[in-house]
C-alpha cells in the first residue's frame, strides 16, 4: 500500500494560507469539487470520491486519529462509472456520511497542500507528504512540520480524524 504523512488543520487566516501556499507552489492552485461518500467498514475508512459523472476514485485508507503528523496507508482505484459504483457499494454497505468540499490543490515538491472549504464545517488545510516505499517516516514528519510553520499553522489548529467524523459530531 502507498503511504504518506498527513495533517489536517482548521484555518483561521484563509487568505494568508492561500497566499503562502501559492508562493511555495509557484503557481495558481487547481480547484477541484469533490463529493466523498463514506461507507461503514470493519477497519479503516472506505470512501468513493466523485469528481464528475464520469470520474471518481474508490479510496481505502488507514491512519490513527491523532492531531499531529501521522502515517496514512492507502489504496486508490479510479473509476469512470462513479454513480454505478456508489449504487453497488450503497446496496452492500449502506452510506455512512457524505462530505462535499471545494479543494484548492497546491503541489510543493512531494507534498500536496489542500485548502478545503467543507460544506457545513468551514475552511481547513491538509498536508500530504508522499513517502517512498521503504522511507523512514521521520523525514516526512519533519517536512510536514516545516510546512506547517511556513503556513502559520499552530499545533492547536490541528484536527483529529476525518471530515466525516467532524460532520458526524455536528
């Protein structure tokens, strides 16, 4: 399975974070509308990300629900029939929760910076530092902490869990 180091944080200074992320990236971000349908599973998280009527990704991932930089293992399978896949998965598992967001994607080296406006929750930022197969996680954690500092993200801004968890708690 692929791995990365992740953090999620609440954004209090949206314009500042976007400006700094753009400076670090060197160009304007890609804007992506996403609808993530989470399905109840025995372990980890399973979601279908619908990007358009003909584009989606089935994503299974596992990570600890802690607030600091954490390792995430994941598998992604692309589909050109996301609504049909949603119907099959919904019939088999039921749908747990739906997360709708508009994402700004900035690429900085091997790190994906996501600035997300999540329907019903507000503005958040995620960092995903991609790891090589046998790489020690410490280097990725250091990169995440360095980017957090540059973006003005404090430890008390960090969030545990997934957007689905936050929505379930509202």
